[in-house]
C-alpha cells in the first residue's frame, strides 16, 4: 500500500521554488565559501582603528578629486609621484565615493575586497592543476597569510595589483586548458589592468605570455585574427592610462626619471626577513616545501608557478628600491604550491578510519599556526595618532596655519586629507613634492655621497617658517615597545634635526596624541619665524625708533640700554616689533641696546655715535687708525658735516675759516647739548 518494491516510502514532490533553492545550495562550494568569508572578516574588521598612512592619504585624496570632492583639489594631483603608476585603484575607488561618499574606511574596504577576491582566483588556478583538495588548501593559505591580510587592510595599490596579476595568470591557464580564445582576450585585458594598477604588474603579463607561448596545444589558435582581437582588448582596457599619459606626459616622464634614482639601503635578505616576520616560520616552511615539491615534479602547473615566483622574486630582489608592500604579487604563487603540498600530505597521512577528517585536521593546524601572525596584522603600528593630530589641527589652529610633518615623502598628506591644511614634509627622500596649490617641486639629485637629497631638512624648513607659511611642527614615532625607549624617540638624523628646529624656533608643545597610554604624536606651535631675533634702529633727533623681528609671537618686549630699562613694547603676530624711545643722554661705545622677549630671546647692537665728514670733499674723516680730515693748501674755509646729534634732524653742517695759526694738525671737537660728541683728532691740508 503506497510502498515501492523495496519497501521504502515514495519521495514526495517538493515545491518548485524549494527544489530550485536546494539545487543552488548543492552547487555551492561550502568549504570555499567558508574560506572566502574568513578572508573577508580578517581583512574588513576594525579598519577604522588607525588613520590613513601617507601613501594611503595620497591615493584616497586622488580618488576624492576624481569623485568631485573639490576641497581636495588644492592638495592632490591626478598623477602618481612614485614609479609613475596609473590611477586604476583610484578610479575604482572614486566610483565607490560617488555612491557612498568620500571616506578613509571606504578606501580600505576596496583594497580588502580585492584581497578577498584573490582567494577564489587562486582556488581556480590550483583546481585546474592539482584538484579540489589542494585548491582549498591553496585558498586557505592565502586567506590566512599575515602579509596579505596586513596589505589588504590598507588603502594601497598592492592588493589591487595582486588580484589583477593573479587574474591574468588564471586567464592564461584557462586559455591553455580549454583552448577557448576568449580567455586569451581576457588575459590581454586583465594584464593591461594589472599594469595600470602598478607598472610592475607587467611582470605578471610577461609570465602569462611566456606560459601561453610555450603551450603546444594552443599554437594553432595563435592566428592573426585572435591576436588582433587580444591586442584590441588590451588597447580598450588601456584607454585610461593612455589619456593620463597624453595629458601629463612631461610630468609623467619627470616622475618616472626621478623614481629610477631611488634606492633603499637595506640588506639583500630584506624581503626574506620581512616575510618571516609577517608570516612566521611554519607558514614560510610550507611555502618552501611547496616549492621543493614543484622542483621535483615539474608538471605544467609547477613550471608556471616556479616561473611566476622566480620572475617576481628576482625583479624585486634586484630592484634598488625596496618597500614592505612590494612583494605581495608572489604570495598567490607560493600559496598555491603550499596548498598543493598540504593536499598531497593529506593523502599520504590518511588512514581508513580518519580519511574524512585528515584535511580538516590539517586545515585547523595551519590556522592555529598562523594565529600569532594574523594577530600582528591588527597591530597599531603605522602612523599612530596622525589622523587625530590632523583633526586637532583643523579644530584648534587658524585656518591659514601651515603644518610641517616628519615624513619620508608622504606623511604630510594625512593633514591635507583630514584637516584640509597646507602641509609640508620634513625629511630626506627622493620624491617630487606637491605643494598646496599644485606646484611640483622636483626631487633634486643627492649630493656629497648621500643616498637622498637634503632639501627638506636644510633649505625648505627655514624658508617656509621664515615667511610664516609653516606655524606647526609635528613629530611622531612609527611604533615602539611599552614604553617608548630613547632609541625610538630619537631614532634617525631627520628626527634629531626636527627636534633642533623645534628648539631653534622656540616651539611650544600644544598637543600630544597617545596610543595605548603611550605618547606617539607631538604637535609644536612655533612662536617665532627666525632662528635668532634681529633689531635695527634709526635716530630721529631726540627719539630713537627700534624695529625688530624674530621674537616670540605676541610677546611682551623689554628694551634696555646700558643695563637700564628704557622702553617696553609687544611683538605682533609675525614676531615683529617697533618701539620708540628717547635718545640716551650719553652714548658709550661699549654700551648695548638690547631688546628681549618673554622667552629670553634677545637681539642687541651698539648705539651709533655721531660721525663727521667733509661735505665739500676738501676734508674727510680718516678712520684707521684715527679719524682725520684733509684739506688743500688753497682752501679758504673748513666745511664739517656730521649726523647723530640732537638737533631737529640729528645732523650739522658748520663752515668756518681755518684756525690761526695755520697749523698742519689740530683737534676739532663737536658736542651737542645732550653730551654726545665726536672728535677729529687731526686735520691735514691736501696738496
């Protein structure tokens, strides 16, 4: 009754919608979905904890300009200063800004999304070569890579570069595997986008081309038609870069030339040490094991991945400029080989009773081993407190107050982005600087055997402070132990020199930003625009006008002569001052007129004594060794000219006959009612 021949109940028909849903769920790769979600969580959580780095601020600011944020136009130009990279990441980010608004977190979200999307691309490459189990391990290795997580949480170009570079390799693999020409067109377009993400992305396209060129089974597809369509796809994808080059060719060429002169004074094992610090010994050992497997077996996939690693590693090792974020394009390749090694190990370690759980146990073990390094990815290392310092500057300082920031070339743009303030770098770097308003200051060539120019530690600071452009100096420590040690606070020559400028221009500490109860960022307000005050005076009969500059801003001033206070005043917003006082009754050659501000900064000079000269040219005062006036034998009178006295103009011009008897030498003394006098000890008749 209602049973089948086997005695089981007949299967009841499901509603069409539920049956379709079950089919879709059945097609979902749940393990891969879980790995993608894990990667997304590690890259997206708490992105707002720390403000933007300098380079991040540049890229986000450029995207804001592209999105129409006109308040950023003054500080950012639409061309890269570094290796003259193109603006692919910024253009994608600008679309997000137009939808959700300009924000620092949005910039990092875009980078995190690209880093997360790299996971399924890696899975597909590994699946093509090594099977599903190895592909899942490969995706997991990239998802938990501490280095990839760290870069995926920053609004930099590198995660976008890694995604499009890996996508280019995938297109090449699928083209060779399926022999479908549209994969070739996709490879050309993806490779061009990789170059636009970062010019070094051309390496990924080169690797893909070599792999396709040596694949025998696709040589028949290398027809003029297919190659022309691939070239067309590349040109279409390259249109934004072509427009940028045409619009900014001279600037582009100049930036590229200066970037080629950049170099890093680091040991040859810089990247090895870097990856070990980010990934840990166990993950790096799995990479090495995967490479060893590939060298031993040398399948088609092994050769491609080894070429990928070799090309990237050689270029970045030999390239003179090195940075912590450059090596990320290698991580997908080593993750695939490590996943292949783990997949093979899961088969080798299987037991009949544990066959089902061996991959899961290995996956858990790998995750546990990576946890310490994943945790480090959330450290508050980069630029702690600069965002908060910029917001303080925006709220607590005059709108026209300029800022100079300790920098390796980009930190000042944090203040441009967050505070919309004119900001300038302080440090040694070989990069062009974009001044507020768009003026470009090219990087000068290093001199005196130095690796980097010294313009922004010797010339520009004095110039910008002297004309009042810069009013604040910002000092920060990138990271440190608990608490910061002296080596971290005074770590480099640039840091020490910035502290010297704080002392020279009498900087007052006005704000400190703390991170985990440790001071990390210090803001100093400059109270003077000159390293030393200077004064000048002008005698106007019974009064003397004293003018000075370089004093503390809005500071009370005291003027003394011969140790006695003779006047008081106050400096203005520029540290300048003007004080009028009565002419001293008696001037002395060694007595100083001194102007002093409230900080003890002072300037002094000797009060001038009256001088005399021969107005007609017949007589003159001879200074060394003693003043002497000369005359000619035919002169009928002596004309004397003097100034600095206490009449209406402080000058005299008496004329009188030569004294009798006409002696070759005689003294002449001129004295005013105030007691100021000048003596000519000898007058001679000129022949």
